[in-house]
C-alpha cells in the first residue's frame, strides 16, 4: 500500500515542527553557551537533512527508474547518521576535540561509497531492488559503538550527580536501538520516514531538555559560588582587617598575652569565613554562634563600651553559614558603637512552626523602607535574607526605630 500525499504531510509536519521548535528554543535559551548553541543548531540541520533524505529515498524507491540517484541518496543517509551522534559529544563532553571519533565515521562513509561501483556494502539493481552486501551493516555497527560511548560519556561527565533526569540519555539510546530493530525486521516499505529518523528527531528534543537542565544546574552552582564569595568579602571588610591588625600591633607592646589570644581569635575568624565558601549546606546553629562570639570579642577590644549577650537555650537546629555573625556586625558598625553603653542580645526560641533567632540592639536605628531600596547599604542583611529563604525556606524580618534600636528576627521552619 502506498500512502497518499496528505498522509505523507501528516507524518512530515510533526517532525518538522519539532525541529523548528527545537531551533527556536536553542536560540533563545539563556543558559546554553554560544559554542553549544552552534553545535545544537548544526545537529538540527543534519537531522532535517536526514528527514529530507528519507522522503527522497522513498520517492525514488517508488519511481523505480532512477537506481543510481537512489544509491546516492542512500549513501548520504547511511553516512550522516553517525555524524549526529558525534556532534553530541561536543555538548556532553568537556574536551574540545573528539577527532578519533571521526575516524569510524570516515571509514563508514568510505564503505558506503563503494556502492557506486561494487556490491561490497549494498547495491540497487536496474529493477530498483535493494541488496545488502557483506558490509551492509557497517552503519549499524559504527552507530552502535558511537551511541554506547555517548551514553558512557554522559554518565561519566556527571558521575557525581546521579538523578532520575540522567535516565533520559539512556532511554534515548534504547529508543534508537528499538527503532533500528523495527526498521530491520518490520515491514516499512509503505512509510516515507524510517523509525530511526523519527527516533532521532525525538531524541534530539529529549536530549536538549536534559542538557538544558544540566546547564541550569551549572548556572545555579556558579551563582551560589559567586554569592558565597560576595558574602565572604562583605564580611571581611578592609577596615576591619586593618583595625584588628593595628589593635594586635598595639597590644604586642602593652599586653603581649592578650595580643597572642587576639591573634588566635582573628585567625579562627578568618578561617571560618573562608571555610564558608565550601559549605553549600546548613551548619549547626551552635557553630554559627561560636563564630559570632569570636567576632564580637575581637570588636570588644576596640570598643570596650559594647556588650554582646547570649540567651540561646535552643540549639537543636541548623542555619546557613554566616547568618548570625553578619547581623551582629551590622549592629556594631551601624548601631551601637556610638553608644556609651551599647548592647546586643542574641537569643534563640523554639516555636510551634520551628525556631527563631532574634538579634536585638539599642543602637541608633534606621529607616527600614529606605534601606530596602538603597544601593550599597545593608548588603550583608540582604545576603542573609536571600540565603535563609533559599537554603532552608525561612524568613528574615527587620523592625527598627530611629534612636531606639533594631530587632532582626530569623525564622527557621522545623525540618520534616
């Protein structure tokens, strides 16, 4: 049975729309690098050419009077399929070149070119009948090897992040293998598009979705790393470094023993800030409070009039690193160090919903609404809020009155 023209279009249009949609998605995707976009669009071009080759081969098979043209079209189809697989290497893998993978592709093309003058690979006689030669499965063997290596490369490059999404490339491989079996053993002469071509088009879409998810995760990791660096730099302010070193230098002459203990505390403070760069997860609140105490003790040497008191009976929960310490630093720098009797209290409370950390000072206070919209001020406060919200689903609220002081409340939901 031969399909009519409208039936042909019903098979062609969905595949064409998938390729067009894929091209548009790739072009506007903000997460994919420029070189990956180029490779992905090149893959779409080759897949489209394979779709056209399928229809041309089908038309020539029905025509029956152009065996040579059908031979040329078939050679192209067998030669381009492995090329698509190797192009995916440049997206999945981290190496710049996979030149050795092009060797079997060249050999595959050379073997199929022999159909122009021999029946070593395949031949189409004057009656337009296709015959497979001794090397007729060369494309199948080469593609199988390249496909297996693509799956291996995909898993290897993301070995540390196994998740259900990684099943997509494996399922794509099974889809292609199943399509090849259907093309080989099922009757297909009445269909203008092979099962393999349909599988390749669908696999490109699925593979793009998987790759997009990988690129989004990389972008998120890069953003988190950049944020952690910004957090650390916002906490290690140059003036604090200089002032602390100057204090230690002065103590070396007047109180060497205190200079020694201050140096030890200063080293612990710097180490904790640097260690926070490698802490993507939450830490025990007790560890964060210890870091806060070290910072406050260093500042108390320079500002003897300030006091930091702790009322922390609840310690059985976790917080993002550098959560409480920046709040105490803000209170000292922007609030209480101008007071004759500056006081900061840090408390922890258990609630029905989880836990609260309250940092309260009797400093000069500030206009909360103005600070929320101002650039370059209270950066540490905004960083803490973003990490509390993003890492543990908590909240941070600020209540401040001019000349009365500021209260910052962090609410951490109970972990299920």
